[in-house]
């Protein structure tokens, strides 16, 4: 991928992991599109500049626009593959679609800075949007999900993160942007912890303590890893960059799953493989212990796109 003339990406899209996160979901006030376009550009630039100011605590973030709201905010141009969240269900397994107009994703290794910036962003957007949902995420142990298994092991590394996450070719106006899918999963940890560790490992497809992936021949067809590690017809991995973190309280807790990718197709195929299975009755058995509460589709454009359309 040639990055010489790549527009300025929002740094939070491809950032490495952090200790804390804040997720803000907004719906827009009708009739304020011109003001909101300018404000979105200002918020994105402000988040970008704060990454220098708070570099010691690795602050980063991005703002993304909902698939169903995009044409209202930017009627002149639309990302080629942007579409609503691919809601689906099979049996007792469901991936509902609950769309929002704006998604602000903030992460940092200091929670006080996150709290400060989240309030500043909300104030910048005041009177133009309504805050509909808010969650706070956190790193659990050594980057584990609340199930006790290391999360994000399959993530691309180094510069390959940009290659996976950012639009590079085929849609020139949206180079440097990313297709974003968000699902809030609530875990049934009581039910999960009643399982023997070996049974948990079979459901994931990886050992729990030392995080060793099962050999391919040993992975149950219903294991989570088997269902999400997909390849195309040429044997190339269908990768996404996961920016997920655990969230919640004692009352409700789980995983804020966040996929960023240069195409929405990879996420859609993974979700279909998990819920609908492989056509032979093999779905993801991890879904017996966690439930998707939301499902939302967004596009996080480059800073340059927002600046040019927000003027």
C-alpha cells in the first residue's frame, strides 16, 4: 500500500491497546446538519491534537458516522461499501441492529484524562446531538476478555494494522477511512464459570492459561476461533483489526466488540459464520454464553475528508 499521499487517518482507528476506554453513541438533532458537519471536523481534529498533548498516557480516539445517517450529514459523497448493520438470527442466536448517528471512541492509559476529554467532546457537540448510550471499557488482566481468555491474539501487527484497517484503493475520496462495526456483548459469566476449563478451551479453541491455539485438526468446528478465522477462495485470511475491550459493572458486563476494516465484508462473513454456521449445523458455541445487545455500522473518515466537507 502506497502511503505517500494517504490522507491523515484518525489515529485511534489503528492505535495499539490501552488501559481504559469511553464509548459515546449520539443521535443527531434534526435540521442542524451544516453546524454538525463543522463540529464533527472540529472534534476529530481536537482528538487528533490531544494525542500529542497526552502522549505520555497514549491518548487516542476517533469519530465515526452511522451508516443510516451518513447521507444526511454528507449528501454529496458516500463510502462505496457502507450499509446498515447486517442483523441476523438463527435459533436462539441473534445479532440485532441498533443504529446510532455518531460514535465517539476514546482510549487512554489514564481514566481521568478520558473523563475530561469525553466531557469536552460532549460539550462541543451540545445542542447538535443527544447522548443515547455510554460505556466505559477497561483492560482486564493481561488483555483478557472477562471469560478469562486472551482477546485479540489474531490482530494484525505493525504496519499491517493500517493495511487491514484503512481504505487504500478503489474509493479515492475515502482513502484513510475505515468501516467500523460495534456490538455490545453481555456475558453470562455465572453459566460460563460453571464449565470445566477444558470445556471452555474447546469452546474457544485455545488454552486458557498459556494462550496456545489448538492445532487445526483439534479445533472443534463449533469453536469460536474456527468460526471467525476465515479465508477467501485463494487461501488468504479475511482479517479485521479488533479494538475491543471489556466493559461494565457487576450488574452487567461483557465485551464491547469493535471491528475496523478496509471493507465491511470480512466482519459480515465472520458474523454469519458465528450465528448461521457452516451450513452443516456448526455455529459458534461461545454464543451460548454471551448475547449481543446492540449492533451498529459506521464509517470513520479521514481527517482531511471531514475538514474539506466541514468548512
